């Protein structure tokens, strides 16, 4: 992301989540605020078919399912007694405004410029910021999560659920490892879910072409992809940091779990993965 500028790719992800509510029935990820936050003009463009950015169904499906999986895992963590949820690189995620647990504290970690843009968008459509949500302005590449979250009132001595969606591929490999190390150092009961890109040379021809086209688009937006990890390496990294209960969801696993028996054929086809790991 360009310094001091709101993330353009975060807006793209929000548009895909919103389009999923319109174009895919039933939605895998139902988000009643997804359309509202992007605004009426964007919604109408999607309904009219004028917004071609959201036309690729496999990408739309992936952006929807990573949010669905993250919130499914959060629900399990809440049942186990976890009362802190941290969205790393929150973008325009809406969970904090749909959270129906008064005792679940939500921390949105993001660049200050992106948070300012989000707050303006929320105010414009009349979405209030609940008392259970805290904005934590942190630059992943320049400031430690310990400092940023502690400043926001996060309890470092209590377990937490973390989600890092659509973030790792824009960071350096060392920044990803540093973030995972921070989470691994939290108390027992902590868990993280995150998606990551795999090396393009490991993909089939069609998947590689789609990945290259997406890479060109994000580069043109000023937010080029950076880190990619082979699944075996990622598992070794997580285990080496002390994580247990490591699960890696590829397209086949996610299709079986969330897209089976659909009449519209909506499914994943790319090489991106979603991992979950607990402490």
C-alpha cells in the first residue's frame, strides 16, 4: 500500500463481498452491511452489471469464504471463552459493526489513512461505531503489534482470536513471520486464521494466468504482491513458532466444506490457501 494513502485493494475486497450478496444465491457469507458500506452508487453499478471488477466468480467466492471461515472460527473461540478478536489489516470488514456479543472486544488494526477513510464511509451511511470496537492504528512494516495493540487497550495476558485476511501477500516474508511470531507468543487458547499466496510456479496454467492478471491489477493500484509461501513451508514455519492445531485449507477443502451442491456452480479454482493455527 502506498504510504499515507487508504488501501485501494481493501476497497476492492469490500466490493467483492458486496457483489457476493447480489450475484450469488445463497451467499456463502451473508453480510447485511456489505452493500451498505460501499454505498448506493456502487451497489447500483453491480446490479446493472456495469462494475466488471467483481465479475470473476472464483475470486468473489474466495473473498467471501475467507470471511466466512474466519467468523466460523471466531464463533468457536467465543464458545471456548475467548473475548478478544483482532482483525489485522481490517480494511472494510464489517464484523465489528455486526458483533452481537457485548463482552467481545474487537480491535481493528490497520494503517491510519485506511482507518480514516473507513470511518468516513461508515459515517456517510449512518453506521455507528459500537463501544465494543477499538481502532488500533499500526503500520505492520514499521511498528510492533505489541506497542500498537497495548496502546489500544488490548489485554496481552488474555487469549485472543486473530484474523489476517487479504494481508500476508502484500507484506514481506519477514513481516509475515514477525506477525505470526507475535500471535504465537500469546496465551493458550489464542488462534489465528489467515490467507496466503502460493508461488506461481506451483500453479497450473489457468491458475497461474489468473494469478498473474490479479498481480498486474494490484500492482497498477500501487499495492503489489510480495510474499508467497509453499504450503509445506508454511506448516513448518507455524510449527516452528510453537503453533499447534494447524489446518491448511486449499481450494478443494474449502469447496467441499462451503460450496458443495450449489446450483450456480460457484466454487474456488485458484491456488490461494487459508491457514488456521492455535496456541
